[in-house]
């Protein structure tokens, strides 16, 4: 059961109130380029040191095909590595993500679409057993867009919501997550001269009504 708790914790992190998982957003900022690898680093507030927190790989079509996520609960020399491998069908839709916590376990996040290419169901599968089914067919989520077609508010079925702010180039600059009417998390994004995501700051509001700040940077490698 221990590995299942870890796996589900990760799954819930990705299944945030937002429209897409963070890794998908990171890779989309490099769309139309020749990027094959994106590496994310977390910066320390106490020093100039940084640690590698994730590595994303894209294919030549620009699709995100794998992610390695690094956590350091017992020190920088003993990371827990979580690997994801994405599978697509002939129409370019992601149909499965294989998630492995090294030395602990593996599960599959399976995605099912209707004839209109709309995601209607997700299934979490381990050892051939469906552990959880998420039904999106009832359209309980709500999306609001600006005049340029940018998503500005996403509300889930629990009425928790996320708001989005963009710059004049339609690049996402701020993302606010609200739960039970209270601000839970804020992401701030900055871009380089190529339009790639250069840095991200994350503010987490904890139970003591204080804020925890996390700062990240990104490096890119081309084919």
C-alpha cells in the first residue's frame, strides 16, 4: 500500500484544478521549435545552488513523450525518481501515460475520447486492475475565454477554480488557484527572447496563512 499512496499523491498533484498538467504547459511553451529536452531546476533561497527537479523529452513533432521527476526527501544524493512515458494514437491524442516510481511500482493513466475528440473518461490502472475512474462526460467543468481565445478562468465540478493572466504576446504570466473561495497557490511565469519559459515562481499558502516561495528555472536542448 505504501507505493500506492505515493502514486496517488502524484496523480492528485497532476489532477489539479487547472486545465492541463504543469508538464504539458512547460512543453507547449516550446511548440514550433526544435527543442528535444527541457530541464527544470529549483533554486535555494539560502544559496546560489540549484537542484534538478524534472527533465522533459519531446519528439520531433513537438509532443511530450517522457518526464523524469526528482524528489529529494533524504538528501540530494538519493533522489526518488518518478518516470512518465506518454503514448499517442494516430490522431495525435494522448491515450495513456505510464507512471513509474522507481523501485516502488507502476500504474497507467488511460484516457478515453468520444467521436468529437473530447476527453470523456480517465482510468487509473495498476496490474490490470482499474483503481479509479474519472468521468468527464457530464460537462460539469466551466471555461471562460478572452477575446483572443485565451483561457482566463477554469472552474471544476467542485467549484474550485483557476484564473489566468496573459501579456500582450498572449503568453501566460500569472496563474491563481482557489479552493473553497480561498487562494491556494500562485504561479508567476517569465519568458526569454525566444519565447521559451525561462523561470517560474510558485507561492503556496499554508494553513498558518503564510506563504512558501519556490523558484524554478528552465534549460533547453535542441535536436
